[in-house]
C-alpha cells in the first residue's frame, strides 16, 4: 500500500537584522547584505580576516602556481581569439570567392 503524501510545514524564517550603517559583528550574513553600508562592513570584515591569517611558505608557492596558470590561460585565450579572427577572415574570403564564381558563371 502506498502511503499518502506528507504535508510539509513551511520553512522557518530567521529574523533579518535591521538595516543600519554599522551592524553588530556576526549579525550580517553575506547572503543577506542589502545596503551598501552593510556590504562595505562585510567586505571590511572579510579583508581583516584575510589579513590576520598567517602566511605560510605554501602560500607563496600557490601564488606562483596561480600566476603561472593565469599566464597560460591568457596566452591560450589570445591564441583562441587569433584563431577565431583568422577563421572569420577565411569565411569572408570564401563568401567573396563564391560571389566571384557566381558572377563568372553568369558571364558564361
């Protein structure tokens, strides 16, 4: 026998902090930031937390790896743009050749 569906209760909503220029620490969730002042406050807290974190030798290695990866991605992107431009030029040339061939056939 199949059981009847269970009626689900609506999700409980948490109270949002009032929109103030300086919300209390921990009262603002990054997903709930609505005002520019609250957003700036959250950004400042994130920046302070990142600055307070101790740097390790692995961080320098990771930064070097990130920079090398970014350089490779930039080079590949530039190559892709050049290939696309050459492909577009080739397509335009083919279109012009087709038009010239059509005119040549009309003359015959």
